[in-house]
C-alpha cells in the first residue's frame, strides 16, 4: 500500500468512532429512559456516519477494490487502532456518561485541529463532524453535572466511573510512529499538544459537578498499537458476526 | 464563518428535483432542504452533487435512489455523488421549506445564538407547533432523528420536534 502511514492514521481516528458507536448501539432499547435511549443511539448514529466517511477514504487508499465494509468488518483485533477507553463496557449509566464525556472532550479538540488538515478530505470530514461532536459534548457534559451534583447515589456512581476510566485518558495523547510521519506531512494533528487543554477542560467540568479530579500515577495504553483489553474480542464477535458467517452479505 | 454558496442547478432540472422529497420529512423537497449542491445535465446525463445534513443521516442513500428513479421516469440517467464540503448548514433550507416544516409539526431552526439559548434552556423562544405559544421547554437535546431536539409545550402539553440549527 502506498500511503500505509496515512491509512493507519485514519484508522486511529475512525476506529474510535466505530467502537464507541458500537458500544452505544448496545444500549438501543436499554437506556434508563426513552429520551436518554434516543440520545445515546443518535450519538451512535453520528459516530457511525463519521466512521463511514473515514473508511470510504481509507478503502480508496488501500486500493485492491477494498470497500468501507471490508475496513469495518474484516480486520483482526490487532489491526484495530482505537484507544482502550472506547472499548470499555456499559457497566452502568455512570460509566456510559463518563466514557462519553472523557472521549467527547478529546474528540472536540481533535476535530477543531483536524479541520485545518493539509488533507482536504480529512478536513471536510472534520468540518462536518465537529458540528455533531459539539452536541455530543454538550450532552455528556450536562449529564456529568447532573449526576455529580445530583443525589448521593448518583454522585457516588459517577465518581466511581470517572475514577475507573481515568487510567485510559492518557492514551488519547499517544503519538504512534505512523502518526508522527503524518503529522510531519502537515496532515495529522499532534494530539500530544492537546493534553494540557484537555485536562484543564475536564477538570473544570468535574469541579463544577462537585466531583474529585483523580490523580493517577499509572495509565493503560496499547489500543493505538493494536493491543487491546479483553473487552475487544467480545465487541468484534458481535460486530463482525454477519460478515464472518455470511461473507459479502448485503442489505 | 458564513457559508452562503448558491447551488449550481440547471433551471430545466428543477421540475424533476421538486418531485423528490426528504423521506424523513415528506412535505419538504430536496430543494427545500438545500441538500442539492449541484445538478447539471451534460449529454443526456444528469450529474448531481448531494450533501448530507448529518454524517450518519440514513435518508441520504434513499434520496440518492429516489433522485435516480425520478430522472429515469423522464428518460434521463442521473449520477449522484455525495459531497461533504462545504458542510451543510440549516441556512440552506428555504424559507418556504421552513414554513412547510412548521405546518407539518416540526419547529424550524432558529438562528445560531437563539438556538443555543433554547437548547441550554436559557430562553423560551421555540414556538409550539400546535398552539404557537413560546412557553415551551426542552425535553431532550436529541429527538426522533439526530437533526432534531424534543420539546414540550407548557400551555397545550403538545410534545414536538425542533429542528436544530446547524452551522
Ligand atoms: Zn402548545
């Protein structure tokens, strides 16, 4: 493949949307109430839409008549480049919101920069996506405040989720070897430079929600290099089932 | 940032384009929605550039098929291309379209600042589609589709969708 670095770079962004979209999709019909159920699946749909645009572009780069569906469904676990945060399970509603908020804050900062990418295709996807992501961010930020500043039980549960997921936040700012080359070419975003602003924004909202900002010494990473947590296999089993069982099946 | 690009549409094609509606809001044509960015005819083939309202809008594939079907009825082949840039904005919806939308029961998008106030619950400005009162409240930022929010009227209790401003 000619542009292997760019291909992997695109997957590093798109796979986050795919896997988080899949996690949110699991909640369809299982949300705590109708409005929240609809909101979470709407966010899922936005993420899948963005994923499609990225994968269509990635498939073109890959050549050999590859399609967006091949990219989405026919890779093995080690070839998925999403961060560990997005594959974490829907343990309870607090985890769903904490995962969303920790991701949305990053996603919005990333889209702001990617709009100015030297690659016009990626810039166009980001300009479209940023409008949707700002709605997601508003939704998850509001829920963080509502749960943190809510009842004793909601406060305790959202704090538990934030504490539980915090160890996955540092990986968002990890730059892989492929990323570095794409950044150098003026196409990729140097995510390591978003770190300070990210923790500042996250801390502000957590504080407003009367929550404690965790102080971790250890962080988990590996997803961006294809080394995932035990959650990933289960997600792929469900995500890929149809294409693996009935190859090339179509709607 | 303002995006007020006029779409490039051959006037001879408008009568056919007007017959294709948005499958989610059937009272609106694709022209009312502003999703057709280009429609030109070269050597009996109609080239159409279609832009999605939201990235994941499931209506886009259907609209593409409907456009091809509408042109094939008048003996023309249509080729539809999906374009992302410049990104669609609610400003591209026609005034007539916004009125039809309200009559259909969906509150049309307000301008950007007013929209933000409405969705943050700071101001009561979204008009009930049933009794026209602005004494309404936000129920959920996400409604029946990604492009809409859910509101309820405090006067007549009508629940209704509000089409969110997208800029
Ligand atoms: Zn009313």
